[in-house]
């Protein structure tokens, strides 16, 4: 990674809106900060919103991707903390999509005073199945994915995009395929290996920051058992699960109204989220 003083420029950090609460939006694998474009208009009217591109994004100069450093999700958490420190943020709300959910969890363990609440959107601590844990993927499937990423990246991206989007919306599929294609194949492969070989289940108990988990009802990447596993193992109090009546791994692009409704319920401190006797809600 470039020197810390240049990090804001390297990761294309933007501050939008002028509300007092600070809201950080972190995207997942294959996308960039543009994935938030449909829900930003509401958010910036009420919050100071920070968006940025993860270092693996196609919007970031690939020379900044250190293949040795980014073998652990902890390196991405360090980037997140550096962004907050450089911006002199002393408290924020955090939305982490997919892999960025666990990035936020790691950052909150390191600096719990910085995070008022984590919103974990279609996130997972482990994607590989085990005998007593259903993460969604068998080892053979993951090995085949690595081979496809390495050998036929364009074909893999074109095939994966509609599966991840999960609904028949060609324009959205093309948008996600485009952001995936912006990534260098060798970077995409390295990041995929870091994600699929990671097991963050053991750190969940150390996450004391209140967490709100938002999950779509059908997601090829994250099976329904995962959000409830996280809810039962996170170390803080007042953790909740909201299931969106929607399909796909990218509700920011396909179910914006439902997602925004859920985020509003959380950020505005609804009784559903804050009341400890209510553990689950379907939207």
C-alpha cells in the first residue's frame, strides 16, 4: 500500500453530506463504491457519508495492491482504521457488504471506541462448509472457482454476475460484470483466495459493538443459516437479524427500497432493533 498520508487519494475516499452522524459504506468483492449509488441520495440527506474503494477494486491503481500484505482480512481492517484516523473520525456507523462485513468486525475489535454500530450486509465469517457448519461452498467448488479465475477470468465473471445478482435484470448484471472486469484477474484470484480461505468464526465473540445483520432471503453466496450463526456468536448485546424479502447478493442494486427501509430502521434507532426481546424481523 502507498504511504499512509496518501491513502485517502489511493482509495478514492469521498465525504458526502453534512449530517452529524458519520456513516461509512464499504463494498464487497467485485464491486466498487458505485454500488451504493442508489441509496446514497437518502443517506447523504441525513448523514455525513464516507465512501471509498477497497484496494482490490478496479478503480484503484493495481500497483497499490501488495500481494504479500493482503493475504489477511486484517490488512483491509488496517486500511479502514487508517482512513478513519486520517479523517479524524472519532465515532461512526459502519455498513460492510459481503467481505467488508468481517473487515468491519476486525476493525471494531481493534478500536471499539470508533464504532457505534456495525451493519453487516450479506456478510459471512466463513464460506466453506464443514460437518457442523453450512457456509455455502464445498472445497471442490472453491477449487474450481480458483481455476476459472486463473484460466478464464472474463468467462467466469460473465457467468458469476447473473448468479450473484440473482434476479433477471440485465442492466444490473452488466453493471456488476463491468466492475468485476475492471479488476485485474491476478488480483481477483488473490482476493478470492483470501476470502474463501478465511475463517472468522472464532473472532465473532470478540465483537462487542452492536451488530445489525441484513440478509436477503435467497443468496447464492450466503446461505440462510449464516446470519443466525453470526447473531448467536457475536459477543455484543442487541444484535439483530433482518431478512429482506429479496433475492441476490447485491440488494444495493436490486432491492434498494427494501434495503433502505431496513437501514433506516437501524440507523434511526427503531424499537425493533433496540429492543432486546425482538431478535428477528422480516421485511
